[in-house]
């Protein structure tokens, strides 16, 4: 016998290769586990980005006291602190949407909170009717 021959070739009836296909159930399980892990990792990344979006403005360092006294050129200006400006904008928008205030006192025009406005319009039932087939 050849000392370099494959050991399976020495047994009669054994051709040295697999005669049947791989069983489908374990392959399907592995595929489902891989798909589940991919979905889990995508959801985890979404949660992680939401976490970073929320905490990023809070972790920014305060501006240097001399930042506003720097030389100002005529070139287009970039935002010096975008996260802080975004946070200030959100605070102003929330204030406008959630408080009462006069828009024009002489004409008697006032601003009311958005939730109160929704309640008033819903009680008056003066919303336009939508067709039975849905919105177009």
C-alpha cells in the first residue's frame, strides 16, 4: 500500500468523499442566528447613535471667555459651536410651542400652546372631512 494514500481509500465501499448532502435544519438554524445577530447589531447601533445624539451637546466643553473677542474677518463665518446652537434653537422652539404670548396685542392676536390648539380644533369638529378612500 502507498504510504501517501488517503486512509479512507483503504476501506472498500468508501469512495473517500461524502455521499449525502448537508442536513438543511442546522444550516437554516445558522442562517437564522446570523440574521438575528445582524438585526440585533443594527438595533444596537441605532440605540447607540440616539444615546450619542442626546448626550453629545451635554458633554461639550464651555466656550473660552475670549472666544467672542477674536479678530472677525470678512470671510464667511462657520458655526462656532453647532451643538450648543442646536440646543438653544430647540429651547426657543419648545418655548414658542408650549407657552401663551401676544403676537399682536393691538389686534388681539395671541399665541397658545400647540396642545391647547389641537384640543380646541378637535372640540369644534371643523376639520375637513377626508374621502372614504383615504387621503389623496
